[in-house]
C-alpha cells in the first residue's frame, strides 16, 4: 500500500510495424480493457484489519496518443516518456493502476506501451492482454464480429487460490519448503552485505548478446542436457559462489504460480520460489546444471506456496529475504498481428 514507490509497476511496449489507425487502435484497447476485470480492481486500507480489494470498472481513463515522428530521435523520445511514467508512483487507493499509450515513431512504425501495477496483473497476464487487444484490433480492421467477449474473471484465480489454501496440498507444500529451507544460511549479496528490503528505484543496464554468442550458449545448453534457462541459473549460482565464497546458495526464481488450466486468465498469481543449491569449487558445470534441473523440477511441484508464506514460516517478514539474487527469464516474442500490421 506504499504510495511513494513505483517499484511494483510492470510495463512493456510492442513494436508494431505497418499502418495503424490510432482511432481504431484506441477503440481496440478500450474494448479489451472493459472486458478484462483485473483492470477494475481497487484497494483500500481498513481501519481495523487487512487491506481490502473491490471492483470499480474504469470508465474515464486517458488513452495517450503521442506523435514523436518529427523529433530528432523518435525511439529515444518515446522511451523517455515511458520511463517517466514507469517512475511515477501511484496510490493504490485512488490512483491510475494502468497506463495505455500509442507512439507514432515513423509512418509504418508504432510503439504500444502498457503499464500495469503488479498487484493486479503479472507477466503472463501482460501477454494475454496483448493477445486480446491484437485479436480485437484485427476484427475491427476487417469489419468482422469481435472475438468472444467473455474473458474469464480474475476471481477464478482468487477462488482457486482460496481452495488451494484450504487443501492438503497446501500443507504438503508447506512441509516441503520447511524441510528444504531448514538451517538456511544468512544470505549475502554481491556487495558482501545482507540483501536489503524492497528498493524504491532501479538501476537499469541493457546488454544485447551477439547472435554468434547466443548460438554458442544455446549449443552449450543442449550439450549439457538443459535449457537456456537452466544454463543461466547455473551460471548465476556459480558466479554468486565465486563472488561471495558461499557454497550454500539460494536463488530467487519467478514462476507462474498457477495450474496450466488457468493460464489464459489475466490476473496476478506470479510467485517466487527459492532454488537452493550446493556449489563447491570441485564441481563441474555439468554437475551443477544437473543439480539445477533436479532442483527446479522438484520446486515447481510446489510453486503455488507463496514466498510471503515461506517468509512467515521462517519468521523473516520485514527482513532482507532469503535470496540475494533473483533470476527472471521471460520470453517476449508474442508474434502478434494487428490487422495487416
């Protein structure tokens, strides 16, 4: 409920190549937003209890159409606008929990920017929302009937979570994590200090891996019998061991936190699971990769048990957490069509 931090904003933009009618595009976005009820969630603090959420469908919200095509560096000007929005805190009680904007970069190039607060949506929801907008825009462009207007309610996700928390699976998962994280070492960050709590701002660095290096990494993953994600987790664990000297390593790994049958419902279920690894100087890369694969395979069976609950169980609420490094691997190749674009 902290109104002063923008740290839980989640944003992305899609490059749309081709002719785009801004009026039609705005209509597609507004149609999709009105059909997806996680956009309607609002929050309030109760005087004598936990915060409450309620539904208040948004109606009078701005759609930003920004023409940067005539500026000296259109992509940079668009990025400045987006980052300024991303850094702007919102009050969950009465603030705008999402932003929608379309940037004209060139005659045949547009950027669609969407920012949503993480309390109402996760990364999987972002891809589902983008797919919905693309489908609605394509139908409007062709003058065809809109796709089925019924989008499953995010309350389905909430009901599934409530059912899980009342089940034996919940207790079995609690037992798994309690045993897995017993005698946990004190987390040490790359700085040599304990990890701090949630920051109020981020430092961003972007690196584009050359195509030949990326191909070499994919080949290495295949040789080692793992995925690119598994190789990345193993590399981060090895680096953390080398940098800190710790042999009992815990990485934070974001996961979907929902069953396959619920993957098409926009909402917030994303969770973080601790991946605990023993990293010793004499280990080979292949041995470490096998340990990562085995650890992730086991942990994913228990991914619905919330990281917040793990902290409560370990009596670590309000501390720095149990992992000094979080490795988030996400694919953003949506491969969408917006009419002919």
